[in-house]
C-alpha cells in the first residue's frame, strides 16, 4: 500500500514504481474522499503512460478514519 498523499500524483506514482521494482504485483492506494477519487484517475493514467505493468487497487476509508 502506498503511504503518500493520494492528491500528490507524482509522489504516489513514484512510490508505485518503487514498489514494482521491489517485486510488488499489486499496489493499494487509499481513496478517502471525492478529491482523491478524481486524482486516482490521473494516477492510473500516469501509471499506464509509464507502462507500469501492475494492478492498482483502491481502498475507500470510512468517514472519520485517519488517512
């Protein structure tokens, strides 16, 4: 799972790249709110543009949970 702010596309994609290099086949990205959900589309597009062959899953955190 990434531990970056989902709204920081560059940092999240960089961390996904690092996880892929470390051997991950699946990466989970938290999507705590609507802004993060919209940003996830950019993360997915950027990851595809960089040809990262990795599955990216999202997790919606319950309201009031720490992100």
